[in-house]
């Protein structure tokens, strides 16, 4: 309402600006401004002469020329008249009608009278949960710009950037988190996925390095293994790729969400191998490595700890060796450097998966010994054991 | 509410401009004083409403009102206050608003100070201003509305292009637009005079202050833009013959010709058609510049807008105003009364020469600027017309004009004595010749450089000699000379300063282009490099944080002969929001020369790319225009009338039989002014 009153006042002022001079009793109707200029020029000639800027002869010549112009201007000058009321009335009506009509017509087309001002200072009080996702992301950006060393911030930002498609930022966020907080499974996987998505699904050497780093943390992590297997086929190492997929499929148990994709990939790679060996055979319509991009679920950067590969499936000898190698390395690392409750849990779970119950038991004992001084870790470890269903 | 008030004020300004387009012309045609009298108040009202509009937009930027699209796209809550304000015109919509605001400002000034104008001239001038303004208001409202809103409002903006986050943005565009748009007044005066059918010396007197003011601003604006590019782009270049630069340079060339031509018209009632044509051309080139920059037909740092709808609209404005005014010119100009006569060798003749050369120089730049566009339109292939074309063609051409500059002021009005002028200039010529030989002799091969420096000395010395003659320096007692200098009119000081300034600029340009030293290398902390007479040591790198950026600065100590002279800290700034880096150069000025250091990336081994330049006399490139603008100011403040006393016929005129109104005494080979 106030706004419309202001508009009305402004419109009235604009109309008055035109109407008042139209109806002023004495409009200026002078003329002869040119004559004044030339008269001034004549005076100037005299002054220049007096100061000696020009000589008498030049001054005389200048005077004659200016006088000639003055006479011409005098003859041309016609005093402006003030005509009668008709044109004035037309103009007045036009001003009263046209100005508001044009202003309101245009404003109603382009204006937003119902939108209030929203200076930022007034909006800071908005409750957090009333804010739009964009607002929250903007806050996150600002927070990280202010504190670029905030590990937690980067951990939060990475998956968010990834989901909204700011892939470069996501990769930077994961890399920053690794730089500041050390490698972890979600960080490495997130980094690898961000790099890979940026490269349109190609597992670049950098992405490969990230997935390999993830496997160093969790040697059997299926998602990382899948991407690495994909990388092998993308690089043309079909036989190695097929072996890797076979190992993965072998480790999978029915119901694992990734198993179907792994089987399809395996089929694709094997078909490609067959085709390479016998080019005459009908081509597989889908080339390996590109047809089954990781599904939305698989690419989700928030990595849930993968379900442990259970002993149901019988692993092929090759992959059996590989897995045992990884487990051995993990055990050696824990013996030497110690580790967290999760690490020991991983080792126990691996032994159970491999069916080496004795080794598992030994590992549990070693862990308990290691955690003797650390009640919190001990509790955490026992909780993991309960989950695994491993009796003490 | 403030945002919408600003929006409504813009609409009202448009409505007033429409009224102002019609009523005053109607009054001038029918001789109705009251209708004509609406022009002044409408122009003032228009300015008032545009001022409200601009204030509202600036307010929205300052308080970060992200419900305004323009603020979202070009601002950020963390941006320093200065850049929140300057960011208002650092984008397409805002800069168009600045454009009409300055147009309205000039209209208001004419309305306010135009009391000495004939009513019909004033009415017509303001009506023509309103035509231009109406076209641009419509353009802004329909294609580039700075008050477009967004709801719900984003919480943060996209930030301003970091390159523009500089004090240069506070000065350069407003000055440039004051120049560009200021020439609209000369245009309006020309069109009004053509409508009225009356053009005389008085007209030139009324146009003079406006075109002079516009010229001063344009001169400063271009120089400022050049210096800004120089220190911010990090490559040490100060003029790139970029179309955007040319777009501002062409109106300057035409405007310079206009100034000279208008002097002849005011003093001698001659060169009327030249003056009218130049007034139309100057503003037409301003419009062309606006089109080139605002339509997005170019792709350069300056072209922020890339919307074809806008381009077509501005093109239509361009065609309408340039085509319309030239048609009017072709129709009315032949009917103009011819003015005073003069001999080819005379001050008038020299100024015709000047007009010709400046106009052709302008055409050279125009061709070089538009040729790639036309070529791309015709063939689809992109080509660039590079600096070699401009430097060679324009440079050679303008060198001829510069060589002639000292002669002009030495020639008398109406009929001059070239030999006499040459005689009086012997000192300047001797000095220039000595300098040229002194440079050329020890270093054979640098003839072009020597000639360039000689030319600059010639122009500067010529200006000084002319000044010395006027005050009878060394010919009269010093006291008399000083009192004569004190008594010299501002306009004369203006000419001397302006001509001296162009000489300074030439000196700077030739010196910088010929003797510029450049080193580009990777430096590690502790390393020392020598450039010019200076040893530059990289002491180390300093990371720093600003309000909206993080920067890596190099700390460099500058030594000369082992003694510490100064420190420089060039840096690279990273702006998080736009994820862009800018270069902050480190510049140390020694006399008129500069040591210029820009910092590049730092690699893994800790070595930083450093670009060092030694630029002898480089500051003269910008000090010259500064002196020129100062000259313009001296002339602008000179409230006296300008008269040009002609040299009478050689035979002394007897008292009794003085020249009657029978026309001027016939000079040898009289030449019609037009």
C-alpha cells in the first residue's frame, strides 16, 4: 500500500513537471541570444586590443567581421510568440494522461510490486531449516572459503558437491580432506568417483590411484575392485579385467547389490575376449567397460561399508591367492604398527570369510592384548565381534 | 520497496523522456514559448528520476539484496564495499543504466546552464537528447532490466569478475561514459541546428564547453583505461588495438577534430559543415562503440553480454540515429549559408588539414576494427587485424599530422605565411634534429626510434616556442614576459598544454616500445636477476588472505648498485567464488620510468614464474593525456569569447575607404570555407 502511495506521488510529480511550465502565466519569450554573443565578442576585441594581444589593424578587421555577423543575426531574430490555449490544452491533457498511462503500463509489465526488498542482513535471522538447499550450500562454500583447513567441512562438502554436479569442487574437497585428515575409505572412493565422473566414466590414472589407496585401507572393498576391474578393461587389458571380475563375482554372495552389475561386466569382457580371438563371430552389441556405467547407487559417494563377502561362494584359486595376500598384508601391518578396533575387526572378518577359524581366534586374542590399556577401543572391538557373530 | 521505487522511477523517466521528445519540438516548430519551456523542467525531472533509479540499484548492491538478479549475478556479500558500489556498473545492465544516467545528467546540465541559449535551440537540443534517451530507456526496460527480480532469493551471489575488482572500475567507466555520452550534446546541438536551419558562430560558442568537457573526460577515461589494463593484465602492455579500445579511441579522434573545427567556427564563422558533420560522426562513433561493446559481437574481456536480442536492438538504435542524422544532414546542409573565406595557407587551412587527417585516421581505425567482423559475417572465418596494421598504417599517417602540429598555431587567421612560421620554428626543428641524430648516430639501425623521439621533441618544442613567442620570452624583460604569461587567456594555455601533452605521450610511446626490456624466468627464493640498472632479488613467498580472496605474494627487494631502493610485492590472487585468479603487479616508478614485475604460477619445485619489465619513460604515455586534459580544463574555464582576428589585406586600409560590407578583401586563391 505504501508503495502505491509513493508511486502515485512520483507520478503526480512527473506530470506536474510538464504541466507547470505549460501553464505558467509568463513564459520566457525572449530572443536575441546570438546578438549577445556577438556583442560580447566585440567587447572582447576591444579588451584584446587594450592588452596588446592583437594590433589595431587586426582588431579593426575582426570588428568588421563580427559586426557583419551581428547584423545578420539581428535580421534573423524573430521573437517567439506564446500561442493560444489550444495546443497548450492538448499538451496538458497529454501530460496528465500519457505519463501515468505509460508509467503504469510499463511498470505492470516489468515490475514486481509484491516482492519486498531482501537485504542480506535481514535474512541472516532465517532459521537454518527454512533455508533452501542452495542457501545451505552457499553457506558451506562461504565456510570453507573462510576456513580452508576445516577437515570436517571438506568431508561434508565432497559428497554434496558430487551430488549437485560440481565435480571439480567435489574432487578438490575429497583431495583436501585426504591432505588434511589422512586417507580413509570414503575419502578415497569419493575422490576416485569424482575424478572418474569428471572424465565421463573413464578411470583416469588419478582415479585409479585413489581406488588403489582405498584397497590399501580395505583390501576387499568391492566398489574399489569394480572400478579397478573397469579400468583394466578400459585400458584394453581384457584378460586381467576378466580375472578381476571373476574374483569379484566369486566373492559376492546372493543379494549383494553390486553382484548383478559385476556379472554383466564379466559377461561383457568375456564376449569382447571371444570376439578378439574370433573376429568373425557376431559382435557383442555392447563393448565392455562402457555399457554398464556404475548405477546411481554404486556411484553414490557416501560409501557404506560393503557387506562382508561371505564364504558361501567358492572363490577361484587365483582370487583366493589374491585375497589371502591382502589379508596377510593386513595382519602383518596390524602386528607391526597396531591399528584401530575397525582394523582388527576387518582382519577377523577376513579370516572368518576365508574359513580360517583358528587364525580368527588368534587375531581376536592379539587384538584384546593390544587393547588391554584402551577400554574404549576394547568395547568397540567387542561390538564388532558381536556383529560378526564371532564368539570370543 | 526501495528496489521497486527505483524501477518505477526508471519507467517514469522514460515517460518524461517521451513527453520531452515531442512537446519542445512542437513548440519550436510552431513558435510556442510555453511548449518549448517544458523542455528544461522535463530534462531536470528525467535526471531526478534516473538519479533515484541509480541510487536504488546502488542500495540493492550495497545491502546485497539477492532478490535482484543483477545483484546475484554480479555481487557477493563478502565483496568489499567499494566493489559493491562499482560493481553496479561493472556489468551489462548496470553499465547501460550508467549510460542513460549520464545522458540525463548532461540533459539536466543543458537545462540548468542553458539560460543563454535561444529558446528554440534549447528546446530542440533537449528534444533530441530525449529521443536518444527514450531509445535507451526502452532498450534497458525491454532487454537489460537491472531490476529483474528472483524469488526465492538465493543466499549468495556469483561475485564480480575478479579482474574488475579494482579501483580502476570506480574511475574508468564513469569517465569514459562522461566522454562518450557527453558528445551526445554536440550531436543534439548539430541536429537541432539542422532542424532550425540556422548555424553560425554563436552556435559554436554554445557547443564549445560541452564538447570540451566531453573531450576532457574521454581523454582521461581512455588514459585511465590504458593504465588499468597495463597494471592489471600483467603483461606490461598498455594498448592492444582491441576493438573495445578502438571503440573509445575513434570518438576521441573525431571529437578532437570537432574541437578544432568548432574553434574555427566560433572565431571565424567558417568550417560550418565540417563542424556539424564531425559532431554527428563523433556521437555516431560513440554509439558504434556502445554497440560493439554491449551487443557481444566481440569477444573480449569487456564484452559481458552475449544476447543477440540486445545486439539487434542496439543495432536498430544505431541505424536510426546515425542514419537519421546523416539523412537530415544531407538534406539541410546544402542550404547552410557559407561562412568566412580563407586562403589555403592559413590557420583555417591548417585546421582543415587537421580535420582531414584525424578523420582519415579515424577511418583507418574503423576499418581495422570492423573488417574482422564483416569478414566473419561474409565467410564465417575468424581473422584478426593485429597491432602491426594499426601501428604501421595509423602510426605513419598520424606521424604526418604530428609533424604538422607546430605549424598550425604559427599561422595567422585567414591568410598565413608558411615560410615565416617555419622561420619561427627553427629552434624547435634544430632541437629535434639534434636529438634524432644523437640517438641514431651511436646505434645505427634504430632510425625509426630516433625519428619517433625527434618527432616527439619537435611537437613539444614547437608548443613551447609558440608559447615563448606569445610572452616574448628572452625578447622582452623577464618581468614583462611573466606578466604576459599571466595574462595569457586560458584557451591559449589550453592549446599549449594539449599540444605539449601529445608530444609527451608520443615520447613515452616511442621510448617504451623501443627500449622496453623484458625478462621472463622461473625464480627461486634467494635468486637475483638484473634488469635495466636494477638487481631484483626474490626474498620469499608470502601467503595472505583478503576479504574475498587468498593471495600468494612474492617479496622482492630492488637494489641499484648494491644499495636497496625499494621493495615490491606482486601477487596472484585466487577468488574462491568465481574460481579465478588475478595478477597484482608490482610497479616501482623511477622518474618517468617504471620497473614492472608480474608473478606467475609457482611450480612443484618452489620456483615461481616471474615476468620483469623495464619500461623507460613509460609514464609519459599517461602523463601526456593528463596534461592534455589539463589544457582542456584551462580552456573550459576560460569564460571569455573566442575571436580570431584575421590578417587584413596587405595594403594598409585608409581611414576613409575601409572595407565595406562588400565581402572580405580577396586573398590570393580564396577558398570557400565549405
